[in-house]
C-alpha cells in the first residue's frame, strides 16, 4: 500500500490544479493507511487474547461461581482464608528459618545481612529500583561481581508478616519457568527479612510503556513480551504442580532481561489454589486499574482475575499509555473502556 501511494505521488500531474489536489490528499491517504494498519494490529492482538482465554476454558473447564452463591465475607470464610495460609506455611516457626528453607523443592543460597547491606551500600536510595507488594527493592553488587535485586520486606509486629514472607519464599522456590523471576536466596537476621532475586538489566516494563524511558519498543519486541507473560501465566495456572494465582499482574511487575525477555515478578500477593476451584477472598489485594470487576466488587478470585489483568497489560503495551490517565479527554481516560468502544 505504501509503494502504491509513493507511485501515485510520483505520477506527473496533468494540470496545476490536479497537482495541487494530489499533494494535498497525500497526507490524508498516508494517515488513513496508518490508521488501518494500527487498527488491524489492535484487532489481531484482541483476537489472540480471546483465543487464549477460550483455549484455557476448554482445557480446564473450571467450575463457575454464580452470583447466587457469592455472599459477603463471613467469619467462616475468613477462618477458611486463615486455614489456607496455615497450609502454605506452618504457624509454629520455632524450628528455625533455615530448617524451613532446607525443606523447599530446590536449593537457594542464604545471605547474611551484612553482605547485603554492603552490596546495596546500606540500602542507599540511589540503588532503589522500586517498591513491591511488601517493601522496597534495591540493586546490589555482590563480592563476586554479580548484580542482584534485594527485596527488603516491611514486617509488622504480628506473625502475619513473617508467615507471608515465608509463603513467598516457599511459593517462588516451588516453581521454575523461564518467564518467572528467579529467587537466588534470602536473609533472615533479627527483624530483617530480605529476598535476593536475579537482577534484570532492563528493569521493569512500565519504564518503557509509560514514558519513563527514551528507548522505543518495536512491534516485534512488544509481541515477544506479551507472549512471554502469557506463557508465564499458563505455567502458574495450568502447568505447575500447584495452581497459583498471582493477583498483581501489572507493568511494574514485569521485569525485562538484556534481550527484553519478560519475567513475572513480585509474588508477595500470590496465592495457592485448589484445582478447579474459585475462592471468595475476604481482603482485597492488587492494583486498581488492573483488577477484574468480579474480584474488586465481590471478592471472587480465580485465575480469571490474572487473565483480566493480562488483558489490560496487553492494551498498555499496544498503546504505550497507562490504563488510567485523567489528563486525557473523558472518553479516553480509561484504556479498557476506550478500546472497547473503538472495536
């Protein structure tokens, strides 16, 4: 189409009036071609998402939660949520942190606090990479030259924070996939709880699609990122030996290596789930703008909540804008709603 437009522009005009008309209409044709090209890409991506969701449903055929059975959180449901957490991490932790770590499915390293403090230059703010579900993440350099990302957890005085820390350790060490961030080790020293992850050279996806970086992602790289995140979610929902719902899929939790291969990170809000079951959560967790309506409104949580968040993420990658931008005209402020009306 572009070649035809160029040939049309190079054809000698029959008169001065036709020359003026041709030159004035060329930008119109070019902008129209660009509009249809981008529109085709958007429709293709949305069709891929629909096919992915339909394929998941046909493969798993999960039990649906009806609105009739979804009642407000009760004390019984809250107790069930606590029991689920107890199954993840034992409440009796007097046996020691290292004994718990030794029982995980794959070996990770133990770092002492002084080593990590030196690696991050006493957790200096210049080494701050961002904030996760439970605390800030700092860049560090170990004595052997390796770059790492140190997630320093903010624990409360109750045992809940400790249990959630151990839950994240157990969860991330029980799974392994090329599109999931890899845990290298951890630290438990007095009140200090630190998780040490592999360092991602290109940091997080939001830096590139939310205008925080001058580097431009071409369409091939964007498709690679979308496909990699989809494969990571498929592993969590279907291919892992345990079913896991992440609950916080968003651009800042998608980390990029030196080749822009994506890794899903920050499992601080993730939860184990029984097979083919949904769950009524008594406490909201996640990020507004990415949260599925049935979870935000009624607390119904299943792997579909991750799929909804993934869909919002795909729209962000395509458009290179945030899912909510109140500085735009009213009909463009909410990205999913805007795309819905366009398609």
